[in-house]
């Protein structure tokens, strides 16, 4: 088995600055793919960028909080921006579950309407770890979906205390549960949850050098032309080629 490493940026379409940083790190850095958020203020701009960058792999970044809903008009999410509160409401409220189902269906329709090929699926704030959301996602995509989904075993650049952070443990536990249920391909490992918005090129390069064979995902959040994740993706081009 070969070692396959993929660098993915989330939040494509959320702002023009994010869109520009994603384009920059793909053209001048090592970014392989970007996860598109539909129904955001800069989604159409992101789609145009993707159409002009055919080598950039595009996935669907399902969003159920901290974003602009696709089905609620000008209203915000009834559970606010907190992913934890979104998960609680979806678990215990029938009306919240219906909003979730309507959103997933509508967002998937909007993605398909872009004409872009969906190479992978993940979720804003990793809410696809929620069993009810994952179940709805499976029903929506259907068995014909040929891409991969973010269910990699969470790995950390530094061992110790961060490994025992309750939210990280919960995400990893649910990812492994869903990995067993899923027929889709998924990465073996997922890197970056302990370096959100603060990825470091030397750490990433060192981790890659020590990876075993398999499929490994590194997630990034480029926010501007000079933010840490953008700099990391640009620096990695030199490090990985040296």
C-alpha cells in the first residue's frame, strides 16, 4: 500500500479573503482541495474560482451552524453559532431535526447545481460526527456517491494533554463508529484539530515523513494571504520538495 497525503482547506465560499487564500495556496503552495460552503455570501465567487482551477479538488462542506442557512430565509440558526448546542437541539427537538434534514437536502441540491464534481464531504465544525446528521447525510448522498468522507482517526502533532480534550475524544469516537458503518472511502488519519488556524510547516513535514502507508488528510483554514495556515501551505512546497 502506498502513502497518500491530501491537504484540504475548509470554508471555501465564506468570504472573499478565504477564497483568495485558497486559490493562492493551491496555485503557489501545496493545497489539493477545498470544501465548498453553499448559500454563503461568496459562494458564487468560490465556484468561479474552482471552475478556473480544474486541478483543485472540490468537496461539499455541509454547514449547520456559524453560517448562513440555505432554507431559513434571512433567519439565523435557531441554536445560534455553537456546534454543541446545535447537536443538542438536533438530538432532542423534532423541529430542529426537520431543519437539519431540510438544510442537508437543500445544500446538496445547491452543490450539484454548481456543476462541480464532489470529490469529498465534510462538515463545518465536524458536525457530521453527530449520528443523526451522519444518517441523514448517508440517505441524501445515496450509494452512488463516489467520493470520500472525513472520518479519519484523529491524530495530534504533540502528544499528551491535548489528546484527552473531551471534544476531540468525542469527535474521534463518533468518527470511528461511523467509519464502521460507512461504505465510502475515508482517510485513515486526520491531522490539524490541535492546530486550528495555526498550522506549522515544520510539524506537518515531520508528521508526513513518519506516516505509515495509507490515506492521510491534513485540514487547513486559510483566512488571508498572510495567516498561519496560508504561510504553512506555501512553505510546505519548499519543504516537501527538498
